[in-house]
């Protein structure tokens, strides 16, 4: 019995330490359908400005391209969005504000200068918005400040998104996204 009591005391000490579940300013969203994932993208796309970047991470089938379809729509592009897996980068026009550059880094490496030349990240950030699927594969070459969206497959229609800002401009975007998606409530 003494061993059990000792185990309970130790467990209580462990739980007294606070540990954040998500990174500061990050939030998570559980999408219940591809249409809802697109709508999250629409909200995000409406907040993006020229020179900003969104980095997507997630396994095959996690909904990255579906999210980008919404981002392009919210950003203002009338173009049809498709996966750039084989062409590496698609460019979607905006009526007034440059282009949305949608890259797929699945077959690329940050160690290859040729791969990074293909992307021409400087041009993408200068002339519009950059969205990169499989961003972790070329992470070293991407902007330090960005919005990271990690996507996880939950079931055929459900996805789990964790949205993490890196930089003050992206913190403002996540705050506006939270307000658009959840209203003006606060846990604080």
C-alpha cells in the first residue's frame, strides 16, 4: 500500500507543471468535410498579402490541395487549383495583386541548388503569395517567418489542422482566422 501512495504523490507532482499543448498563438481546427476544409482555406486566403507564405505539412491524403483550393478562392483567384506534384509549381492569377504560387516540394530537396532554382522562391514572394505543400522537405530554403499548417488525416471526411504562426504578421493572421472561424470568444 505504501508503494501505491508513493506513486500517487509522484503523479501529482508531475501534473503540477504546466505545459502548453500548442505553440504560442497556434490553434487547431477539426474539419468535418472537404467543403469545410476549403472554407477554412477561403478564410485564410482572404487574409494573405503579397510577399507572405503558407507552409503545409501532412501525409498524402491529408487535404493539403483541398485547403489550397480554398486559399486561392479566398485570395481572389478565379483559376482552377490542381495539385502541382508533377509540375512542381502552379501559378494562379489574381485580378490585381500578382499571383498565388502553389508549390509541391515532395520530389525536391533543400540540398539541391537545381531544385531550389526551379521554385524561384524570390520571384514568388516578390510577385505574390507562396503556398508550399511538403514544405518540410525544403524547410531551410523557405522564409523564417511564415504560417505553418500541419494537416492530419482523421477519417475519410475529417481532418485535423494545427495552424502555427512564425512572426508577428502571421500572429495577426491567426488571430483574425480564429475570430472568423470561432467568433470573438476568449478562454482568458
